């Protein structure tokens, strides 16, 4: 039993690493048999790992065919932004409450640095993927301040979806520069300890991105 669990964990970590590092192509059905052979394991632990990744919506499983990278649907987008809004709003409130602490001030410095990095990126190559990575780190920094491992773990579980939804929204012309403006507005309200405005700005910031994603996802051709 222990050996099977270790093999399942190995297969899970292997596939998840491929997904998070963009080493699997969208729209391609991958054979479980071939992946099992690559790992040198039987089909059973791989199948269990694939089912787990399917439940977590990293992949879509097609019986007797294989699996494919999960294509974002409208429900994925709505769910992700609801989770983000709930977690980030709570963490921002805690950050405001402890704003005079050394830890909070360090967090503010890190957040300002992320905004500068985003602006520098726009001024250079303008990569939506690189911008999205910095954007994820900006918002994750707010969550990390709370030092709540369970909450941070939940947030990281959505990392893949958050990142690719960000990449999609940043393909909209002008959205990256708008995002920097919204981030600066959030920082100003945070530093002024304006709870009401801060919550409203975060809600609008996430709602704009969500609506852009919902519009763009409808324009994408279905893979299957």
C-alpha cells in the first residue's frame, strides 16, 4: 500500500510540474500508457494521479483516450474570482489593521516593488505572461502577510487558474496599464487605512478582470 501511494504521489507531482511549467500543450490528448512508461510505473498509480488532477481541474480525463490540459470555462472563472475576492479582501483588512507593524511595512515595500516591475515590463517587452507572473506575486503577497498556512495553501491551489486567467485578460489592449493604475489605487487606500474604499477598489479590480475573461472565453473556439 505504501509503495503504491509513493508511486501515485510521484506521478501526481510529475504531471503537475509539467502543467505548471507549461510543458504540456493545450488541445493535445496525452496517453496514460505512454506517461506511465516514461515514469517506469504501472498504469494504476498513474490513473489515480490523473483522476486526482482531474478533480482539481488541472486536466480533463477522457476514458479510453487519455487526458488533456483543462480548458477554462465560465464556471472556472467565476469560481476563481469569488475565491480570490473572499481571501484577498480578508487579508487586506488584516494588513490595514496591522499597518504600523514592521511586517506590514515590509509587505508594502514588496507590493510597491511589484508595481514598479510591472511598469518596467510594459516599458520593455510587454510580455503578458511575465506581467501575469508579477501580478500573481503582487496579490499573493497580500495573502502571505496573514501567515495563515491553510489560507495560503488554498490560494496556491488556484495558482494555475489565476495565472492563465491573468494572461488571458492581459491580452486585452491597455489592460496591463489599467491594472497598474488599479494597483496604485489599492495601495493609496491601503496606506490611508480607508477600509471602505479599499474593499471597493479590490472588488472593482477583480470584477473588471473577471468580466474581461468571461468575454474573451466566449470568443475562444472550443477544443472538443
